[in-house]
C-alpha cells in the first residue's frame, strides 16, 4: 500500500511538471527553455540541397560529409539562425532545412558558402579584390602559375585565364581562432591566430618570400593581396579588405568553425509556403482529437472502471510526451505527429491486453485484486515483446533516415521511439497505480464485477 501511494505521489509530481512545461506561457528556468519546434512541412521555410563540387578531384569519405554538416550547423547557430536541420544524403549530398524562413538570399547566404579560406602564393604580381582565381588545392596535379593578363567576367569582377593555377600555401584548416575586429584607423578587419602547424608553415613561407604577394582568398575570390614586408613568426595576423561590420562578422563566423573539408555547391533551393503546412497541421490535430474521443468512449463503455483509468493514463501519457518533445526539443513534422499517434496505440494495446487477462481471471473465480495482479503478470510478456519490436523498428528507421538524408523518416522514428518508451511507463506504472488506488477506495469491489465489463 505504501508503495502504491508513493508511486501516486510521484505520478502527480511528474504530471505537474509536465503541465508546467506544456503551458505556452512557460518561460523556463535558466538555460532550460522549453519550446514547440515545428518542422518544415508544418511551418514552411527553405529547403536546400548541397552537392560536392563535381570539379573536386580529391577522394573524400562519408566522414568528410559529416564534418561539413557539423560545421554548417555551428555556423548557423553562431549567426542566430535556429531550428536548422542538416542531413547527409547518399555519398555526395547534404540536405538543409530552415523552418520559418522565406527569403533564402538574406537568411542562408552565409550558411551555404563553403567558407574555404586559402593563403595563396601570388608571386610578384598582386591581384585586386574580387578577382576569381583557380588554385591547386584539391587538384591531383597542379599547374605552374602564369602571368597571363586578367580578363573581365562581370561588372566589378575579374578572373584569371583557365590556364592560371595558383599555389595554395595553406588553408583555413590551420586557423586556431578568428574574430571580427577593428584596426587602429577604425576599419573593419578579421584577426586570426594559427595552430602550431599553421604557425610553422606561415613562418617558413613568409621568411622565404619577403617582398612577394600573399593572396587571401575565400571561395576562390580574392579578398586582399598584401605584400610580405617581414617574416611573420608569431602565428597571428589580420585579414583586411573592404569589410562592413556585418561582412566581417559573417567571415569570422565562417572561419571560426573551420573551412569545410570539401567544397560544396548549391544544387537546389526550394521555398515551401507555410499555408499548406498549417492546413496539414490543423487536419492532423483534428484527426487526432477525433481518434482520442472515439478511443476514450470505447475504453470507458467496454471496460468500465479500468477503461476510465486507462483514459486518464492516456491523458497523462500525452502530457508527459509533449513535455519531453518541448524539452529536448523534438522538431515536430507531419510524419512525427503520425509517430506520436501510433505510439498512443501502443499504450492502448498494453492496457487492453492487461484488462482482457484480468477479465479472464475474474471469470475463473479470482478476487478482483488477485485478477488485477495476475492480469498484469500474464500480459507482461506480450507487452514487452511488442514494445521491444516497436523500439527496434524505430531505431532502424532512424538509422535509415540519417544515412540517406530522409528527415521525415527520422522525425517519425524519433517520436515513435519516445512515445513507445513513455507508453510503456504509463501502461505498467501509471495505469496499474491508479487502478490499485481506485480499488482500495471502492468498498467491496468483488461485489461490483459489472464495473469490469462482466
């Protein structure tokens, strides 16, 4: 009896915390800030597909794609772009989704840039800012630089002839720290600090090339081409150019989280309108509400007292599950909501198995308390096996979605996995505790077998 009431108190406390988290007005505590995150299909936004540049000839691995994905996630977080989802798809693609964004040009320009910083040997001929060049980084065989004249490609930009291939001394992978700063004259610039390896490379190169030009190139576009006036051996320097405060900060964000291990180009950008998403959300919620009402009526009418207790358990299950979704937070998509509703069915299945076993024991002449305890014991193997099967299925679906970039499959798998675990808890702990407490309150329950649908 003491254990039952201890469980009841814990359930009440847990329910109170879940309700507090579920309230839209909850502001959280400290770093804990619960929020409801809607996915691209429900909120609208931008979906873009990045592809490894076909001209990149060096071999690369799936781990390189994963590193690129993590770098882009760090960049978007630093820029204040939230709820971004990146997934590796196949062996050459990364799929990105930004819910709630409708202007791709303004919101994801920095995210889509590869951010490949190169320190390039320009020899004795400087190139002006904005010049597009070709380097030997990522090439299997490098060509010797030439001094052919530049040609115009677009207003305000120039490009070297195709035959001109400049040598990359080192890349942004050797950067240790980057920050947007201002010079003594108040001009915007980007200061950087090198790793030990980069420091050695930079010191050796600047020592041997005093009086020559070192180009600072981002994504094959020249930012500046300073002359090496003295050896730089301290492993620190600045990138100067025609920066605004915003562009200097954007460049610092790109470089702070490292250059991408492989160059990526934009394969496709697609803007998804929020109207269809809201319509889908409304219909899904309506379908879920209708389903819950039908299930509640069935359980109450067919199983009577246990059915009413199961209904209360399902309500508690829904509140706890949604609280966990808001706490993690889980990005809710239309398939994700379907996974949640499917896991609700698992919770009901467990209750139905238990109640049917209980009714069998009552027909065999057991007392109500004996029948309830035996019902739980006999139903447990079936409940255990079915839920383990559902958990294994959700893990397989999550692996499939993460491997092939199918984010909708991942959303379904995550909500199904969490829902099954919570439904197992509510069916075994919550329903059993509430039913046992109810039987202790009801006087002489053995005289009211009709309360159990008999």
